[in-house]
């Protein structure tokens, strides 16, 4: 079952990417980052079909990944290397369909689709087979930050496209990039995000019992010192799901109406009561 879900997410992710590129990005001439942007640059000068260029880029990246990162990593890119160009060819007819006339709306829609596609693929623990491979190699060989290297590469690709793009294409392209990364991050943390409660209360022992015994939640107590009173006390730190926040806050104020509670968002939580520690996205078997 896990294997089916693994491949289903990768296939759906690559399909959404292909639809977004053929139906919205290429016809509108938006600037873009990553392998999409590199393919658009090559297509601008070489006038080759977009799917052909992407196939060439993916094959090159697959070979580099296989040589520098080994067989195991290369296999995670193999599916995308094959199916993404295939989906691009299958959906090429979408370039003739004018879905929306407003380029800004088209950019937002394209960003949403591409963000969903990238999020599904990366959440599975696989790779899109594009320009994310060189930064990974540089990180393993020289310790360079993957995110910083990818951002620098994207910056060069975007800046080069600006030299031959219209102001409208540039603005819409930057909107596309922003929406893509925003949606991708939301997809990658979907179902994993939670809320952290930091509770300062004079009734810390009763609060600990509330979380451990009544709410069946983990709680961590640690010593703090009040900045105004300069008195030592104990604070309680606990993690709860979003949907539980109202009921938990209600229970807290029933124990101590004067409790000071700070609520902050955490992107991912693993462990007892949440995603298991042994879970690894994209694991086949």
C-alpha cells in the first residue's frame, strides 16, 4: 500500500507540473526558476520543443546524480526523469487552450499547480530530477547549504530571463515563483504542523496534571525567572493539534484564569501522539 501511495504522489505531482507548464507558463512567457527556467532559456534561443529540452536536462541531472550520489539516490529521481517529459508530451495540446486572459491570474494558478506538484514529489522523499541535484552534491562534498545554493542558482536563472522579458512577464513570473514556493511549503507540512503552548502559571503542578492525566498530552516543565518580579517559577511547554486549541485553552483557564499563555506555530512534530519517529516520507515497502 505504501508503495502505491509513493508512486501515486510522484505521478500526480509530475502531472500537475506538466499541466501548469504547458497550459499557463510557456504560453504566457513567464520567467521561472529551477529546471523550468533553464528550459525556458534554452527554448528561447534554440527554439526546440519544451519537452525535448526538459528530457535532456533530466537525463543529464540523472547521470550526474548517479555518478556523484550513488544508485540509491538516483533511483528516487528515475520516476520523475521518465514520467515528467512523458506528461509534458501528453499535455502539449493544452498550450492552445486559453484558460484565462489575465496574466496575473494565470501566474497565480500556475504557481498553485506547480507548488502542489513539487510538494507532492518532495513530500514523498523523491526528487523532481531537475536542478536540485547539483546543490545536493555541493552540500555533500563541500558542506554548502542546499537552500542557499538553490536560491543563488534560481537568482541567476531569473535575472538572465529578465534581460529579454517584458515588465508584465517579469512581474507575473516573480508572482509565479512566490506562489509556487508558498504552496509547496504548505503541501510539505500539511498534516504535520501543530501548535506549541508556553504556559506561565503559579499553579504549574495542577497544570502538569491537566496535560498528563486529563488531556493525555506530553508536557515539559522548566525553571524560569520573572523579569519584573525576579521570582523563580516553572513554565509548561506542550504541543497540541490545531483543532484541539480551543478545548485546551478552555481547560487551562479553568485551572488558572490568570495563566499567561503564548501560542506559536511549529511546522512539524514527530513522536508519541503525532507522526511516528520511524516514519520516513517516500520509503518503499
